[in-house]
C-alpha cells in the first residue's frame, strides 16, 4: 500500500489523504517512486472545481491528481529498453497517441487523443506512479529532483516564448507574477531578451520582488497604470510582445492597449469566462494573438539543456510540504503565498 491524495467527487473540495494499492505496471511501463510533485493551477482549479477547467477533462473518480513530478525508477516493465531501476527521472504527462497528424509533427500538445496524467489517469500526488516508458525523461546528473518537478511548468514557459519568437532588442511584458509568469521571465532572460516588464497585484509583492531580482522591471497594477508605464518605457511605441500568464479575462484586452503595432500577444492563461476584444484594433494594428498550450516533444530536451546550462528554477519552489499536509499546501495557494508548492510523498 502507498499514501496518496485523492479527488473523489466532481464538486468543490472532496479530496482526502488515503492509503491505496501501489499500482502494478504493464510490460511497457515503469514504476516511479515520487520525490516531489508540484501543485499546478489545474490541480488547484480541480480541487475547487472550476467548471470551465473541469469540462476540459473527463475524470473518473476517485482520481489521484498531480502531473508535475520527479522521482526514481523503482521497477521496469519487461518490454522497456533504455531505462533501469535507480534512474532519476521526470515525466511528460501528456499521453499522446503517436498516430495522429499532429503527433507526426511533434506537436503532441494538440494531439487528437491526449489523455493526461493526474486527470485521465492517476497522477503524482502519491508515493508511486505507473507511467509508460516513452513519456519518461531522464534528469541530467546536475539537475535536482526539485528542479525536475518544475520541468513541466518550465516547458510551458519555453513553449510560450518559442511560439512568440522574440527578436533582438525587443521589449516584453509578462502579465501575471505567478510561477508560469516568472518562468517565462527566466526563459526570456536566458535567450537574451534584456528588457522584460512583469505586472502583478499588491498581493504579489513578494513575487514582484523576486521578478525584480531576476532582472525584470515590475509594475503593481493596483498602484500604477501599466499601459501608460509601458508606453513611457517604450517611448510611446508599446511592447513588442505581451504574455498572458494570469488567465484573467481582462488580460488580453489590457495587452491590446500596451502592445505595439505589429506586436504579438502570447496567451498561456486559461480564463474561466470569455475576454472581449475589438477585432478592428487587431487588424488595424496588425496584432498577432498566439495561443499556447502545454509543450511539444522537443520542449523537454530544451528544458534539460537550459537546466544543464545553469538555469536555476528552484526559486520558483517556495514551499515544500509533506504529502499528508496537502490541505495546508492548497491553503497557501488560496492565500497567494509563494509560487510553486511542492508535495513530498
């Protein structure tokens, strides 16, 4: 038996710490002993049962949530090659089909049939998880388990930046000072975007301070008008690119006001209700709005290379709690304390 945190009903709350059987593995799977698992915004939304998020998944309850994790291989299926017990690993949680036209291009994030660990299958809020071998990524020796558990959101940030394709000397704005927003900041800095502005709320004071320490200019939008400040910083031109990392319906309309002509808006956030934008302005300013979902196959290799090259994402993991204290962990997120909260089974 093993410890796990179960969501047992499609309604607000209804999660518990429980003892469940250790999963058995099929010949093409490995069993991973989880060292750390991060609590994603999706997990938080499913706990509180955000209907917009819940409709995106068909969850059979009870279900072990969690899809941002790293650990050690403890058992290997008979058909698995290239992976052995004791390997330090993380996991791509998208169980892409490998057969559709999108998978053929490596864009598994929009696969026609993409079950997901932690929603369609049991996830990482547990001591052990069974995973098909093709989704396992070995961690470089220099990468800690904590960083390994942050690789999934790092991949989200890398993909968002790559889709927008920053140019030399351009100015970027990141709306939202949460984990994804600050990881986007880190990736932008890592590829040489020197001027990045991060916006947040008064409650994000500590997050904005961290953004500043990472080289960003920061704006508290409850104290200052972000549009006028961005315009001032850019000599009235506007930012070349704006990233929505907040997931609020007001973000894209705000981005429309601060982006330059011919600029780009990258949308990573997932608002629960529609945004209202004037399409005439999109046309007249030649604004490109780019949707970003998860990551591609190649993104995991890019993340490994960035971490091996010295990118330090561990400041994003501001709290680590034992799995049994999962309620305290979710309360921290409710109170907007810290960034990524890690659970240690």
